[in-house]
C-alpha cells in the first residue's frame, strides 16, 4: 500500500519534471538528437527496402532521430532510402559500391524514381546501419545535407572493446561504477542497457567486444557462463557486434581435471577443441579468444617450457574450423628477467615472428611499459612483419587521473598511429602496420580497454565519453584527425553552436598534454601510487619486484635523472629500426617529450633553448597546473551553453583535477629537490607542504584496483 502511494507520487513527479531535467544526465551519449534550428530542411521520410533485424534498426534509428530533431517543426527535405547495393534500382545507378567491402557505406544525394533522395547503401545490412549513423552525425553536427557524399570503409577489420570486467561485478581499472554485465541475472534477463550499449558501439563502427577481464577466471568457459555470453551475443548480433571471451590458459586443469595445460599435450588440445565446439554451438558467430599468458601471474605456455606461439596456435586450431581468431597479448615482463622492462616483450616475441597460425593476432600495447600518459611507440610495431599486430590502447584512464581528470585521448592515439617505425623507409607508420597495408595482412585489429560501467553516464564523466567515441572513430578510420573527432563529439554531446564547439575542442586538444606535464613531464613514466596508480609516489622503492618501483623508472639521484636506454644503458633503442634508433640514441635529436625515457642526464643539462633540465622540468609542472586552471575558467564561461547537470559535474571534476595537479607538481618537485638539493628556478612557487606530507598521503579504497 505504502509502496503504491510512493510509486504514484514518483510517477507524478516525473510527469511534472521539465523535459530536459532527466534527459541530460549523460545517458544518451552522443546520440542525443536535439531539435535543430532548421527543421524544414530535415529529411521528411524514411523508405526501407528489404527486411532484416539490422535494416529495421537503421529505420527505427532514423525515425526516432528525425522526430526528435524536428521538434514541432515540419520536415520537407528529401526522403531517405535505405537499401543494399543488391536492390535493382540502386544497382542501376552504377554507384562505386564495389569498393565498400562488407562494412563500408555510401551516403549520397541522388534522384530515385524521379525525385530527390538521400541514399544510404552498402553491400551488407550492417553497412547500411553504419551509413545511417554517419548520416545522423552529419545532421547532428549541423553539417548540412545538400549534395551529400559520405563514403567510408573501415581501415581496420576487428574494432574491439576489451572489458576488464570481473564476474563479481568489479571492473579492473574501471572508474564508471560496476560492470554493466549482470552475470547473476543473465541469461534470462537482458535489459535495455545491453541494447543501448550495442547501439552506441554500432554508431561508431565497433564490431567486437571481449566480455571478461584478461585476468580471467576459468568460470567464463563453463556451460552456465557460455549461456550468459550467448544471451548477450543475441542482443548484440543485429548491431554487428561479435562476442569474444578472455580465456584462462589453465582452464583444462581447472575445469577439465587434466594434470596439465601443456599446449603440446594431445589431451589439452582435445579439451580446447571440445570447448570451442561447445562455445560455437551456443554462439555460432563467436569471435574467438583473447589471452593474457605468462604475465603478472597469469598461467601460460611458458609454465611448460613452451613458447607463446605454441600456446596461441593450440587455441587457434581449436577455433579455426568455426572461423574464430585468437588475440594473444604481448604484454609480458618477468621479475626473473633483469633486463629493462621496456625491452622484454620485444625480446620474447620478435623471435616468434612467422610461427603464429594464420588466425592469430598478437596484441601489442601502444607503448612498451604500460599505458603511461606518454610513451614512445612500442618497438614491436614493424618488427614482426609476418604477424598481424593488433594495437591495444587503454580508453579507461588508469594512469591519467581516472574519470575526474579531463584528458582527451584522441591526441595520444593519433600520436602513436602517426609514429613512423621507418622499417620500410619513411611513412611506415604504426597505423599502416596495424591496418595491414604495410606488410600485406588481411587480418587486422585494434583493441581499446573499455571505460564503460554501470554509471548512468556510462563512462564516469561526460568528457570520458569522448574517449570511447574517439576510440571508435579512429578504429574505423585512423586518418581522421583527433581535432575533427573532438569537434564532432562536442557538437553532438552539447550543441553544434561554434561558441561551444570551438572552446571545448581547444580544451580537449590541450588536455592530455597538461596531464603529461603535471604527472610525468619530459619522458618520465610510472611514478604513480602503488597498486591503485592514483597520485604521485616517485619515492617508492620498497616493492618486491624492481620494475614495480617508481625509482626503477626515473633513476634520479644527486647528479641527474632519467633512464639510459642508449648503448651505454639498457640499449632499448636498438629495438627500433636504425634511423629511429639513431634519433633516440642522442639526447639532442630525441624529441624533448621523450627525453628522460631514453636518457639519464645531469640536472644542469642544457636544453636546446639554453634553459637547464631542472628549470625546464619545473616549468613543465607549472604549465600543466596552469593549463588545468585555464580549462576550469574556460568551462565556467560555458555555463549558458550547457545543461546544468552536466555542467556542474565537469565543473566539480575540474576542481578535483586542479587540486590533484597541484599535488602532483608540489610532491614531485619536493621529492626531486630532496635528491638534487637545487633551489627552485626564479619565480617558481615552493611546494605548499614538505615532502613528508605528500609521502604520508594515502588513497584507501581508490576505485578500480583489484586488491
Ligand atoms: O596496466 C596494467 C594494469 C593491470 C592490467 C595489466 C594488463 C589487466 O595495472 O590491472 O591487468 O596492465 O594489461 O594486463
């Protein structure tokens, strides 16, 4: 009774709420479909030719979007025709659809049946859906639809999210609440959130998702969990998204009761073959397995004296008859290997080039250490020409201030994609390794560690949605500029009004560099707090494994700072192609952004502009802190152009970021001064507190941390 009354009151409140109050909580992402100023110019109708679940989704999306964009206005623009290139009338137009492949689309203003139309066509239903979203982007950014010609094909085949989601609902390195997968209520209940997830991904062209953490439990491969994954696959299928699973290498022991998981043991091979058959019976279009092996305590083929290729190929043989693939991670380093951590993946994998089965991709992080605010590109790119290498980036901001620091990662990914490996002369970019064009691979992929959680706004903050967006857009077309993506996202997420788009784009484009500046300037890396990786802790020196300690990475003492990776040090530079190695071998030709990554230099080292290294370092910290203050001021001026709920959250988060940035700067400077004994450069402010204060700070219960 009481509940009934409460419900009634609640319903009444919802009805009385102004329409925008709930709508702007971030749930709608970049698919907000707000009324446009010129409704009359909008397409007036949607004509769908052919029938399939995917084509119906395309039609529904357009109908819903056009109604919302039109508001109360009447639409008089040309009709939209959705059709595949197999349609006789479309074929008669002789459009260049042959090059669109299986996923590309063509969206054009044409005349059909003697009247103007906007044609959305492709060689497949999913291509039509992708084209639909491209058209909606065009409308949502107020880009105009006269003489439309949007033609695009993805440059990379597998565009995959990696969820580091645990079966108990916790997300490793997740800052947007719990996992969106409710394993407990699956497979019976598949709520609307799963559909909305698939729709958002499809709108970007993401076509795969690995549901569970690479630190995997074998349970994901048991019958009940396969059924749960199958239920999700059923929801995702019409949106063009395949399901993949992280596989625990020791599952034959844990689930199969075998005495070994040795990949060369026929019983183990048989177990995996049978397991693959079982998975494919439930999920006929299952994508395949992702594996983290012999890394950070995970089991793997090395436990049996076998190579990563032996392990990957065994799984590859199991999924091959079903059309599946294996994504085998190259993120390996061992405390038993005294060599520079940055060298270990290359040392282990490069000799295996040519030994992997055809349906294996080796998945390589953008840099050789671990998703730092800045790393030079991973030396494996270009070094394994016979193996398709998949690029792995981290969308979730484990090392870049979680969800409360504003850092647009489009610029970071553009930097790695554009990096030139020089393996086949100038222009041998990482992007061309990854898209297969440099080495002639047909199997290609890119993975992003998801920043999606159960939070109402999906990503833990409005601006973190931009990183999901940028990943999807770059995965589809890595030639897009980060700036164009930022502009597009800002227009769709807030308003196409240039008074907002221009300053927000500028904030986003500068934001990641501010984080680099206040956390790890000039090529420093891995100075974050133990375990949770939040906040500064460059002084930590007491962890069990040497390469877990920040002091391992900065090597600072009274004389100097930085990691010597030249021939006089670890010689990691030798892992790059000769011209790149030569550039990195000399501090005068090393980009200043990577200086201390490759070189150990005296504090009074003179930079190109005559300033000392110490002076430059302090100036970088100050630049980072000042940049955050600028973003905060800028954001405050935008209040009239942003709905209050989302404006207030970003405003509060920028205040957190400013506090954290100041703490990073002050703690780092206090620590370096304790080593080098140098006075602050003229005009630089002294840290607010003594070093001991910063060393005493703790961050209990920081989110996303596995322990
Ligand atoms: O960045 C590190 C993280 C671990 C993660 C690991 C990996 C999933 O701190 O939490 O484990 O990388 O990529 O495997």
